[in-house]
C-alpha cells in the first residue's frame, strides 16, 4: 500500500483514538461534521463545545487534492500542477486557566506535474503548548515527552525542531512574544527514497502517537485547581494573543482561508471567549508576568 | 500655509472636539498616550475603557514621515522615496448591544522623490457602522448624514463611496459577509492643482465634521435600551467577525503591524470582549438573523 493510503488510514485512526481519550476524560462528546471540497476531497471535523474540561476544541482531519491553486504554485515555485494533502489538526482550549491550550498538526503532501507524475512529497507537523500560568513541571513534561518520541530518529532533531517552533509561533508585532512555551515544529521533511519514506512515516507517527501522553497528564493535574476572575481575565487576555497569531501570522490559517478552505473547520482554533484591552501589562514579578517573560525569552526546558 | 500644515491642525482640533463630545455623553474621560516613531513622527492615542456607554474605544491621531519602507515602495510602485502621512482614526465599541460600533478614518498622504520634491499626494477616508441589531431608522440616519455632507462636492459621490465601502469591509472567507451596514469609503483622492487641493480638503473636512451628528444621535437612542445575556452573546459573536476582518483583511491594520507601527494604537480597534463559537448560526427569521441578512446583502438605505 502507498504511503498516501497508509497515511490516510493512520490519521483516521488517530482522530478516533484522540477523540475517545478526550471524551473519556471530559465526559462530553465531540460532534461530527463531515464536509466535501468542491475541487476534490473533504474532511471530518470533530468539535467539542462547553465540555466539563474543554471549553472549546476540535480534532479535524482533511484529505484534499486536485489542481494546485495559483497562489500555491507561486509558494511552491512550480507551474500547473496537481497536489494531494492530508492531515490532522487539533486545538484544545480548557476552561481552567491553569490548564494549557494545546495545538498539534501532522500533514503529508504530494505534488504532481500536469501529467500526474509525482515530483515532490513531504511531511510536516508539530505540537506546541500555550499555558496561561507557568508550571515548570508541565513544560518539562511536555517537552521531554516530545524529545523522547523523536530522539530515536536523530538526537539532533528535538533541538532543531524546538528552535523552529520557538521561531514560528511568534507575534512579531508584539516584541517577538511567543504565543506560548513551544514544542516542536517541522516542515518539508522530504523522503530521499522508499526506505527513507518509511522512516519519515514512522517519525511522523512517533510524534503523533506521543501527543496524548505529552498533554493529558498536564490537563489532569490542572483541571480542578481553583481559580477566580483574575485568572480567567488573564487567560482571556492571552487568548487574545492566540487570536492575533492565528489570524495575522499563521501560514496554515491564512492559506486555508485564502484558498477557499472550510472556514468553520479552520477557525475552530480560535478560543471561545477573548478579551482585548488597551496596553494591558501584568504586574512585574506577578505569576502572570512570569508567564509573559518565558514567552519573551524562550527557555530550554530539558537541560 | 500648506495643505499639510492645515491638515495637521485640523485633525488635532477634530480629535479634541470628538473626545470632548464623547466624554460629555459618556461621563468617563479618555486617557492620553503620546508616542514617538523612531524613524520620524509619532502620534497621540486617546483611549476610553469601561466607560458608562463605551466599553472600549480610541480616537487616535498620527503624523509619520521619513524614508518610505520597502514594502510600501512595492505597494505604491515607486523606488527610493520619502513620505508624509497624517490622519485620525477612531473606533467606538458601546457596551449596549443595541448601540452600534462605529469606525472612521481620514488621512492625507504625500510622496516625495529621493531629492525631496513632492511627486504625489492624496486624501482617503470614510466612516462605517457595525450594528448588532438592525434599526432601519439608525441605518438611514447614518447614511443620509454622510450623503448630506458629501452631496455638495458631487452628487454621484455618495453612491460611489458607499459602494466602495460595501465592497471593502467584507469577510470574504465568510461568504462575503459585510462586517456591518457600511457607510462611505474612499482612497487616492488626488488633487489636480492648488484649487482642487482646497476642494478636496474641504470635502475631507465635510466628511469628518459630520461624524458626531451621524453617530451620536444613534447611540443616545440605544444606549439605555434594556438587554439580556442573549443580546450580549450575539454582540460578542459579531465582534468576533470584527476581529476577523481587522486582523485578516484590513489593509490599514496589516500595513501598520507589518511596518513597525505602534501595535497598541493600531489594535485599539479590537473589541473588548469577544466570542468564537463553532458554526454559530442565528435562528432563521430572528432579530439576529435580520442583521446577518443585511450584512450578506447590502441595502441601499436612502432610496
């Protein structure tokens, strides 16, 4: 079976497994929205709203193919081509401000010439954590879970992809403030040959399969910590930064919106309630400021 | 005195007049933030937060000049140049969902060659209304106030600039849904000669001077209408669309953020509290749906 078919099967199973685990923890069910793409393909969006733990979230898969849109031709520096892309994207926004938001995405892309011959293919993906309050224990757990999963494929990879992540999820209109404490992020991982494709596929699976272990223990630890209006207010301020990053800078979001993607599935990433205040600054030295400082100055959480 | 100097004086006086009128109505004062731009110029941001009527708002002026950034050289199709730009921008977000949000901006731009000779200049601006509930009376009042102010300068202008506005403030990622019920929007109004410059200056003043009469009577009518959670919820959903437009599509916002503008002054336009829900649809035929329908199908409010 081709990498393509295997990948489609993999993300379908992963979507189910992740939703089952989250439903078990939350008690609330995900709704199921299937959609078709006129130009080829479609997707399944699974959405949770007003859960007991998760105020809003989505675990979406999509498989799209057809003629490569012109905007993408420019981006990939090719002429008239066909493409195939399949991936899984998830974002979870817990209600409790002490529990972090998480985002992950794993995707596979194939590019064909006008005659249908495959001319390129690559994997991309990553997961990153956006806490509202800093618990070093949580940051270390998240990062070391990712590192452990990746190390087998090259001991230099975690550091490299961690740096990518720190550089990517950044509001450069806000003094290069990161949206959270990062994780890993990689793109254009191109198989050199059949064997390498198997290796990259396994690498991708290792990343995806470690997600639940990287994230759930953190949520379980924080979901019932008592909080008040002050913490909710700060969470909503930081969620504002999340919105700014996703709508101003995130390539995936903008690409999706500008190439006629399914808006509701793309924007499931936006937080449920958000607050924008003029020039809001946390008190220096406060718990809120401690979080802000690690967003301004990314930390090496493992060494 | 040059157009440039007159314009700077005009927006300074207008900023004061508008703030005084709004403070008188609201009871709360605007704070005053002055800022300098490293490359030349600066601005005065006047911000209201948690007022009695206005939950959040700003009335900002700026005057910036210097070397034209490279991104702008491309946009204006010129090589190494200098520029001068001065304008006033305002956004007001009332607390009461029955009172509409309003946005207005009036600006003047000059472009010089590397030697400092003026090679181009233009006026731009407009005002538009974003209600959460539709009151035809309000829509008619707002549009006819603008028309009355503009008609003197050409009877075809209102219709033309109203159409510009309907086409500009649109979330094209949401089935071309307008963010509100429009107003007028114009750009690149270039003086042909000295006399024409006077005429355009007067046209610009007429637009700006009609603002308070176009907007305040509407707020006064709606500010004390009783509302409940349902109306606040809908207001916050629609404010989400406002955020989407400003961060994804608005040229002024993106231009400011990407050319190292003052982030807090640019993003004062974002609403105070916002809600994003997956695939939220108002009930067909409801008051909420009535508003949505005029956003999807712009109305000619005057004839």
